C-alpha cells in the first residue's frame, strides 16, 4: 500500500506510528553504541571483573516485566469494554513503573555503599558505564511514565474504544520497548563482565 493513500485519519495513524518507530530505532541505536563502547572498554586494565549488580536491579526487572503484561491486558479490557478492569490494570502499570524507578535508585545506593562511584577519584570506567546505562534508561522511563499518565487520563475521558485505540497502542508500544530495552541492558550487564 502506498503511504500517501487513504483518508486523512489513516495517514495520521500511519505517520504517528512511523514517528514512534523512528524514535524507537534511534534509542536502540544509542544503546547499541553504548554497549559497544562497554565491550571495547572491557579490555582496559582498570576494568572491574568482580563487580556484581545489586539484587535491587533484579527486582526492578521483575516489576517492569509485570508492568508490560498489565499494560497489554489493559488494552484487551478496553476492547472488551471492561473499563474498571482496564483502569485497575493501567494504574497497576503506573505503580509498577514507579516501583521500577524506586528500586533502580535503591540499586544505585547499594552500589555507592559498596564503594563504587560514578565520578571522582574513586570512580571506575565500569561503574561509570553502569550509571550511564541506567540513567539513560531512566530518562526514557520518565518519558514512558508521562506517556502512561496521558494514556490513563485519556482512558478516564473514555477516548479509547474498539476502533479508536491509537493513543493506547502507541503508549503500549513505547512501554514494551522500554521493557525489552531494560531486559537487554540487565542481561548484558549481568552476564557480560
């Protein structure tokens, strides 16, 4: 199908989805570059090989994965016109997103308590990369939380229904991308030392 064909509404839907995918590809490329730099830097003599991620990062991973499921099922509830269930699932997604952020900061605190710092004389390239990965992802999570708040607001305004799901579809796609991105980062940092 030619991208210029269709009604104005169909063109609008395609363009919004395309813009989201351009953003997702750009973010993925940024993190691919960062992880490539991590791999190259691993050969440095000051690289920490005994460093382990605190358990808070595992728990935050579980929270973000569950939040992806709750977001997915909230869409299904909207399509079934079960608005109360959808509301509960959207709020659960928001709470799990906030728990993710809280646990990430607890993980940062645990790293500092172990004597590893982001900058300064006591910092290492290993921990600087860790902070960079997590903080860059947190900025995107902040964007995801704002998107989720907009989705919840629009849900309360009853703007989503069968045939009119663009906003929640875009929000869910972005949220699932953030989930997949974090899983990639978590497993990369956990297994690639």
